[in-house]
C-alpha cells in the first residue's frame, strides 16, 4: 500500500493515463462497437500518442498486444455506460455531480452547455489533477465555469471538510461517480468515502461505481483476462487492494442507505455494447469488473 500512495503522491496515475489513451484510441475507431464519443481524450494525451492512435495497425498493437486481454473492450463499454448516467443526470433535475478519482475524465466539458447550472466537482490526487488542468490549458480547451477541481488523496486524506470548503452543498440531489477507483483504495478509505456520501446525499441521490471481484485479489483465475490485468496494475505500482463479490453488494450498500437499481456485469455489458443485431458476440470483455447503479433511500 505504501508503494501505491508514493506513486500517487509523486507521479500522475498510470492507470488514469492508460484510460485516457484507451478513450483516445476508441475515438478513432471505425467499427461502431468500438467507436466512442470522447473527442477530448485525443487532445489530452501527448501529440505523438494521439497521432499513433489514428493509425489502424498501431492501434491494433496497443489494444491487442499491449493492453491486457479484454480491458480495452471493458473500458469502452464502461465509458459508454457512465456517459449515459452522466447525461441522464443533467436531464433529471440533479443539482450536483461529484466525480471521485476523475483522472482525465472529460464529461464536464463534453456534456456542458451554456445553460448548464449543475455543478460538477472533480476529486483527484493533486499531481494527476494538475497535469490534467495544464494539458487542458495547453490545448486551449475551455474549462466550463461549473467545474470545480478538488485535490485530495483518498487513501490518506478524508475529503469531507475539503468538499464543503470548495462549495459542495450537503443534502442536494447528487450523482456520485466512482469510475475505476474503489479497487485502488484500502477498505478503510472505501468505508470513509461511502460514509461521506451517505452523510452528504439527499434522498433520491444516485451512485454509480465499478469494482473488481475479491476473488481476483486472491488470484483465483476465474475470469477472462484476469491474470494479465492483475499483473499489469501490480507492475505499474497501482495494485488492486479492494474487492467485492456480487452477493455482498446489497449488504454493502445498505450500510450507507443506498439500494440497488442495477448490477451490470461483463455479460450484460457484452450484450449491451458488443453484440450485433444477429445476437453474435463481437468481442469478449475482461471479466474482472462489475458496475453498480444505486439510489439513496
């Protein structure tokens, strides 16, 4: 765990960078199943990387040879699902959106309109967050006035007081987004984060997050692509430290007064995003992750 914290404190998150490169590659895809709408991602990665992702055979090398098995497809499906939640929240009278571990996320920019009044709070480690802000400015990408950047390290700093200092309002109808985050936190950090969400959220607030199965942390080898992705995150110094099983989700959420609206495992993601009209599976997703959408009681 010390190794994880040290990297976050001194370097930009490698996994956040990889997610951004993945989204950039996906934006240049011609295949409709692989194509995504994140037009900001190619401008956030280094210019040479963006140029390389536009070349089909280089993109194939990255997605098939370098990227862990099935994780490119999972990242694409996850991005599309979380995009749908973000977009829906703008239409359904939510008052705030809070993105934990935002990394190089661009939803606050991509979905912004001049009449947007909803505040978007982005929480992340200072090094990664500052790198993102510098790149946005360097590329002359306008940062909407309703985006609020909140620097915080979830494993060593409780973000409750900081949120209030940065203008977050308690008991407003809020969407809480935790994408690609929980698996990197300690169990204590996860508990404190969800306690804060419970305390700060109004009735009918929503939360959406993904997690890895606890069996993956035990290296039981149950899922497609498990060995490759577990080896990768450990190698880059951001190894996974927290996991759940499906049977634990309801009890886990009940502690924080949320009830399940939807559980989306990789089978459902494959059916929704990578199955053609004939019912043929176009691509298999890395099976180590699962997504949950829940609502505050």
